[in-house]
C-alpha cells in the first residue's frame, strides 16, 4: 500500500509576494491589557462628558469634546448602552443611563454622608430661609452632593455633581481654611487662582488672609466671588482624624444675604457643621488663633 503524502500544514495559508507566510499578528498579554485599559479610560471619559451636560450630547459633540474619531465613540457608546450605562434619547442625543446613576450614587450610600446630612440641611434651610448645600473636596475642586432649596422665588439652584473652585466658593474656602500649611500648599500648588468676577481673590496673599479670617470666625464667606449677585457662608465638616473633608453652606442673593445677616447665618452654618461632624463620627479640633 502506497504511503500517503504528508500534508503541508501551511499549504492552505496565504503567502506574501516574497514567499513569506502572512500570519496574523499575535498580541501579547501586555498589549491586550493596554488595549483594554485604553478602552476603559475612553468609556469613562464618555460617561464623564455626558454627566457634565444638562440634556445629553450627540455622538458628534462627544467625539469633538474628547478628540476621538466618531467610529471609536460609536463603538464605546454601543458597549455602554448594552450594559445600561448610557441610553439613546429621542432626538439622537446620548444620556447617562440608570446603571451609571446607580454606580454614582453608591458612593453616597456607602459613605452615608448625604443620607445623614439631609435632615441637618433641612433644618438649616428652615431656620435660615436660604438654600442649604453640602459639598465634598475632590480632585482639587468642591463637588456638590446634596442640596435643600429654600422656598423663595429668587434662590440658588445647583445640579448635584456640579463643581466649584476651591478659592472662589464658600464651601471650598471653608475646607481650605482648616487645612494645615503643607496640605494647603499641596492643594493650591501650581493651581491658577482663576478670576470669575471682579471680587474673586486671585492673589495668594489675599486668599491666605481671607482663609485666616475664616478660620478665626468659624465660617467662610463667598462675597460674589464665584457669581455676581450671590453670597454664601460655609463651614467645614471634619472626619475622624479632625481633617476637613466636606462643607455645609447657605447661599442666596445679596439682597437677602446682607452684611448684617452674614454673622447670624454664619453661626447657623457653623453649628450645623459641628452637629454633622459629630453625627458622622468626626472629631472637632481646636482652632489656633494666629
């Protein structure tokens, strides 16, 4: 019986013009990991972009904002939609989905900050008649995580998750005022003191003096420094180490937040911040008067 010829295992593969085998590139584990990391980073960037909009954004707008090709953004959106993190709106816009909302609010639920703070904010609003806010410091900015609006026609309204500059907001300055010198320098180092209104403190010396005054009186004041016509008083909430990590504030129009009312409202905010500190297991620390 004649021996069967051995089959060339590469005979069916396409050869290049030079006779070399044209093999598909093999990706290493490190290359695959880098690709997955890039896709994850881009997907999170898409979510962050959508979170910063009021009514969503189109694919074209997202691509322009992130500097990515439209087909790449389309693939990211398709994956995020399949997992419930984004959804397509009725007019072609993309919006944050319910799973993203659940993931985002898990921070608040686990920390219990907003849950425990709400009754304090509600009581503060009732006593002061102005909108009460709660913010935390994150990535060098103040982020609003809870609000109880007052009943006045003219009142402050802020979207939860909105950010405010530390140097030009009551909540930001309240937190800054209780940082030690090293932590304060690290927070403000190489950070521009941007101007938002004619009253914004853009000189480091002026900001330092204002923070000293806030530390002594027990509350910080935003005197139309972030938005013209709006005043704010705020006090920091301390953690278990005595460090500031959140702030409570009252904000309203200058017509009601008059210089005469500021001390009264500031004392109310300070008392609320101390109560919330105790409720959250934080520790009060005596403030050294310079």
